C-alpha cells in the first residue's frame, strides 16, 4: 500500500508518516518499481500501535522504546503519565477557575482584568500582610471576584487576614451569602466556623435567613455563632440557643447580653425569663455555677416574671445562688422600670 493510501486509511498524514520513518518508528518494508514507499500489513499495524501509544501521552521516543525494547515494562511509565496528567489537570483547573472569576467580575477593560489578576495573586500569597492588604483593597472601584474572596475567607487561618476578608465580604455583592452557605455544610469544622462568622458580619436579609437556618445545624459551634448574631439583630428564634449557652458556660456573658438586648420587647422579655426559670427548675441538681449563671442572666430581663423568679431565688438553698439573686434584685431596684 502506497503512502497516500496509508495516510487516507490511517488518518496519519503523509508528512507525519515520513517523520516516523526518519525516527525509525515505522519503516515501510517495500518499494515499488518506481521507488515509492510500500507499506505491508505489518507496517500498518505498527502505525496504529504508534498512534495508540501516542494517545496515552507518550512521546515519540517513549513510543519507540515501548515497541522495540523487549525488556521495557510499562508500569513505571504509566505511573509517570498518571502523575503528569494529574499535575496538568490541576494546573488547567486553576487556570479555568481564575478565568471564571475574572469573567464573573465583569471587567470593563484590560485595566480591570489586570487589577483582578493582581488581587487574585495577592490573595494566594504566602505573606499574611499581602493577603490582608488585598482583602482591604478589594472593596475599591475595581471589579471584585466574590468567589475568590469567599474561598479565601473559608480557608484563612491568620485572624487579622480573616477579619479583613470578612469585612470585604460584608461590602460585596448579593451572591455572597449563598456562596458562604456552602461552607456551612463543609466536612471541615474550621470551614463551617469561618462560614458562619462571615455570615454574621453581613447585615442583609439573606444572611439573616441563613443564620436562622444555622440554628438547626448539627455543629454546636455554628449554632452558637448564629445565635449571637441573630440576638444582635433582634431575632427571637435565637433565644433557646442563647439560654443553652448561658447554662453551658460557653460565651455565656455574650449570650446573656444578647438575651438582655432581645428583652427590650415586653412580650419577648417574659418568654426569655420563663426560659431561664425553666432551666433553673430543670437544673436543681446541676452545678452551682450553672444555676448562678442562669440567675445572673435574669438581671437584664425586665418584667414581673424575672422579678418574681429572682425574689424566690434569693431564698435558694444554694447560698451562692441566693446571694447572686439578692444582689441582682438590689441592682434592679435601683433601676427604674426593672
């Protein structure tokens, strides 16, 4: 079979077949009377073998070794190809992610593109100072790649940089809460914590709704951060978790402050006081420190329910609880309206 016919049937160009011949990969075994190359059936099979190995990513020199070296073993070469392919995929994936983020920022011109690229590089810097400056500068006039900021915030370990990133996210677009919500379901506890902390600093309704959903999160840390943020926003759903925090002694001062702020509503004040009293009643056998914290939390809760509970607690068998209640009653008496 002449070279032109071989090229048509194999899909390998005549030029490439001549290149194979020059490298010694496939030499036509015959010649016509006119001196033209003539390929045998075995030559054509060899061409297909070459193409098959090339499709795996082997270089032409590696193909030649694989076909001609009787002692050649493919396992190491295949392992190397797997490693190289993974590295190439990782590199291409990074490039694709970067391009997507540049596109999402909707740059108006090449100057915007360059600013976004510079920001992305700075966010990935090993220098905490550079990352922090990038976060603080991201809220300028240049387009902001919100996905990149979210990813950085969810992975940042430096507290100063993390704070700057949370601030930047609070200034960013409407898509930010939804992107952070994915972090709440991460298998990594630290990522879940960073996600809820970031949501806590975004003051819009979408973030508030996600924080309310987070009150049912199986992660205790997530629930606590959500409750503190919601308490500051006046959301009554946070009350049970805040009472739990007071009882458990976890951020109990902050939780008590949040309950006091929520108690500005008379109807909610009675509900909070009743919740604290119920926990006190359920914890008669609990540690004295737990009952004392619950008693102290009643200090900033106005209304008759809290006042009556404190009066009763001032005669409690636990002297520490009784003294705390008596002190709180004295303070309340000095404050009109309590």
